[in-house]
C-alpha cells in the first residue's frame, strides 16, 4: 500500500525527524518555562470581574464602589427556639465581643443598638426583658436580617484587602462560631451566610480543579492507549508530548495576563483532548505499514499524509475558540483566547515534538501479517450498504432531532419558554456545602438580591430637606412591594436613630419637620462613620438606596432591575424635587443579571462564528460547499440534540454550559475533516461505496478512539464540586457520543444522498 503524500512535505518532515534532538531539547526548555508561568497565574472568580473592563455597567459600578466603599458583608445566624431568651442573648453578646476582636472584622447586632455604644457587663434577666421589648417594637431588625422567628443575627463586615486577609479572618470567625453548636448549648444550629465564604470556596475549587481532574484523565488516557496500541513506547511518546504541550499552554496565561476563573479548567482539558485526538490520528496512520523503502521515509510520509486534515481541524478549532473573544463576559473571552493559543502551540508540537519522540522511542508499527481488526472490517462491510439503504430515514431522523433540540434551546412561543439562564453565585457552589445550604436558607426567607440606586445631585444638595423628604417617600414606595425585603438609605439612618431615641420608627410626614431631620442626619454623618455608607460626605452630591429583595419573584432575569428603574422614573416624574437628580441602577446584583442576559447572545454569536470559520476551512481544503454542509451534520446534530438532553435533565445555561456549542463543534469537526479527507482519497479512483469503505477503514477507528478519549476527558468533570463544571462534563460527554453515532449513520447517509450512486439507486 502506498500512502498518498506531497514529496515536498515529505522532505520537510524528513528534516524534522533528523533534527529530533534539537526539537526535544527546545520543548524541554519551553515546558519548564510553561510550568513556571502556570504556577504564577492568579485566581480571580470575583463577580465584578466577570465582565470586560470597558463594560458600561461595570464602569458605573466601579465608580459607585469608589464613592461608597464597603467591606465584604456576612451574617451569623444563631438559631434557637426563643432567640430573645436571656441565655441566647448572653451567649450572642459574648460571641459578638469575641468577633469584634478579630482583625479587619466589625460585628453588629441589635444588642449594640440597644446599648448605643455603652458597653455593659453580662446581660441580666431584667435587661433581657427590655431587650425583647426593644427588638420586637419595630420591623427594622427583621428587615435587616438581625432577627427572625427562630434566630438571632450578628452582622459582619470584613474590611479586608486581599483573599489571604479574608481567609485568615474567616478562619478566626469559624473558630469562634462553629463550636457553639455543641450539644447542651443555647443554640440549636449556627449558620454562616454571605459571599466571603462562598468566594473563598470558589477560589479553592478553581485552583484545585485542574490539579484534581488532569490525573483522572491521564489515567484513562494511558489505559486506553495501551489497549489500542499495546505499546509502552507509544504511550510514553503520547504522554510526554501532552505533558509538554499542556504545560506550555497553561504558561501562556502568565504571559498574557489571564487568570484562573470558574471555567478556566476547560482550557487544559480542551487542549489535552483535542491534542490527544490529533496524536491518535497521526499515530494510527504511522503504525500502518506501506511500501516506503525505509522507516524514516515511511514516518515522514505518514506525517505528510495527516498534515492537511490535522492542520485544518486544529486551526478551525482554534479559530472557533478565538471567536469567543466577542463575548462581553471576561472569563469566556479569556478562556477562548487562552484555548486558541494553546491549540496553536499543540499543533506545532504534534508535528515536531511528537514525531521526534516517536523516533527516539522507536514506537512499533503494526505487523503486516496481523489482522487489522477483523471485527471493525466486518462492521464496515455491513455499515456501508445499510447506510445507503436507509439514507433518507437516517438523515430525516437526524434533522428531526436537530429541530427538537433547537426548540428546546429557544423555546416555542405559547408552549414553553427558552432553556433557563442561571447566573446566581450559589449555582457555582456545591449544594452539599454547608455554607451554600446556610446562605440558601437565609435567601428563602429574607432575599439576597441587592440592587443599588445611585442618586447624583448637584454639589452640596444631598442633604437638602426636600430631597430627603422625596427620598423617604421613594423608600416607602419600594417597601410597599412584598417582593422587597429591605431598603436602606439616608433616611433609614434617621429611622434607626429615631427608634433608639423615642421608640418609634416612623418619620414625620410634614414638610416642616424635614429641616430639623436634615440637620440631625448631618450631625449623625459627622459622628457615626457607619452612616456615611449612604451619603458621600466629601461634596454632598451623591446618595444611595440599597434595595434588597427576591429577584426570582419579579420574573425573568433583570426584572428586579427594571422594576427599580420604573419606580425611580415614576417618582422622578411625580416629584419636581427629583427631576434634577440623576439615578443609576448599579451594583453586583445588576452585574450578575447583566451577565446572565448576555449568556444566550454569547452562545449564538460564538457558535455562528465558529460554524462559519469551520465551514470556510472545509471549503478551502475540499472546495465543495454542499458536501461540506452535509458533513457538518454530525456536529450540528450533537450540539442541538444535547440541548434536548439539557431540557430533559433540568440543566440550565450558565457560564460553563454556554460554551458547549463552540467546544463540541470545534472538537467533533476533527472527525469529519479526517473522514472526508480519506473519503476523497477513495472517491478519486472508485465508487461511493469504495470511498466510504476506505474512509471508514482508515479514519473510522481513530474517530472511535478519539471520541472515547474526548468523552472520557470531559466526563472526568462530572466528579467536580463546581456545579457548572459538573454539568458541562455531562453535557459534553453526551454530545461526543451523539456525534460518534451520527458519524457512522447520518454522515455516510448524507454522502450517499449527494453522490451519483445514491441518486441512481
């Protein structure tokens, strides 16, 4: 058998094989540099960094945060049958004093407000009775989350400047809080609520994910390679190549300033599975003997034969991932560029380092006398005529399932909505984690979704009596909606002060009372630093309303923000005092909703670009648009069908699963390119049946092996503690299996329909 190859390309690879020592040495140095760079890459899962730096909402939120800087907010929930009993109050007061001694931690509770800064000793039974009356005389404590039917709350503010400081503070808090659950104590349960614990967990998992799952994939890869090739030397060549290329790819992040995020685990995994598939194609061609006069010439001819399809597939995949650069979601953009850069490095290594290692290790070829897989030959003999006989049902059934998948993704008007979008930070945390359970528990009763209304007045007018009066009316308007649990702003400071002094939390409604109230607020701002979080005291030109509620009760993503904007517009239209005030809705909650709303455009736009680039790659290599569209059926079938799987299993679109289209299209198109390349080899001098048989025998087994590698690599993510990664692993593995099914059914059936033999049958 003669392997078709260009003589010039064969000569090129002869030079590569003769320079194997220099190539191996160069990659050794680059791999060491890559490992150094990889360990320098920082973790960055923060919500405010999920969008690109120039995003208008992100810029506005950043400006707002500079005016109203806050530490990280958290809450300790001390559960007890009677949270205002003397024993509970004494234990809570002791805990609060201990928490206040931790560096960078401020602790507040209703006991602070009752004492109003006057520290006393242990709470007596009589004082506990007064505290009960104080706590139950207003709904303010419940709205603030400091009191519930069965819990006493201690609010925490962490004024930390780095993740390390935060982690030390959290460790000190846990050391004080967690032992309080001991049997016989005053508390039945202690809950920790808030983003500091969630962010710390995400950072740990983000950093550990790659270290945890790469070995799992490596174990499966080594087992599979040994089963396929039965050669330790072939295994060593593949594993050493993968190790070097993945190390270099990961080190690129240090060069370009990228960070580890929730989805960055996909970078080394995608580079590894795509590269492994290419190595399988190259090595499968290499082990097949031909009529070359020497081993080195046979090796060069095998590489030359695989250069075009492997290059087309890897560059199409790289460009597909680079298309994610259009996304406004920063981790998606970085992941796309990072993966594309890694794939270019991998392409270079596949045709330089891998051949060098094959030559060094003298990887064995298949014996000419050994059977070339009798079972597979029999399978191909049966498959080719069957695909011709059932070509229309196979293609028609495939198209029907694709339509069902498209309906599952985009919805059917009047029947069911599009597939759910999810961006809640809790969806990134393992539901079995105690902190996630505690935070979800608090969210169900109090709500955790916060929208900030930033009000910009002319300089010096933020404390004008008529402006504060209008602000109080707007606050009451928001609070009248049952979906809103709390509204904090300049006038809420006055409410707290009035309740502490008089026992009434109601502010006067007459306009004549507001000059004195404005003067009182100005004095409070001078003496109470905590009150300054609602008014910018530098030029008195900025104020804020912090609106907390349950966003899901408002409807679709972004509905709570729209509600706040409508209420502000209505108040501004109704009250002349507010017409000169500029209101902007900002904050992390708004950023989260903004990111969620951009998930579907990111999916569709990046998928369209990926499909376009891959189609153009097909067109440049093979020059037949209609046939190339048909050969994309397996990938499109896998992608659209997997949305049907997501709909049926309840998996939503999140920051990881939106990548499924580009990832699967880029990875599975490798199979179709290699298949069609060898189909053309057979078609040039034979019938469609002969061409299909040739393509199946040459490319069929590598397609099967590559699919097993891809599916197993992504299936390793199913063991992840990060729910988006776990869901992505399940979805991606399912898609690879679906693509393999279509490769051996819909693809040959489509080629029969296009061929003259199929039309004349």
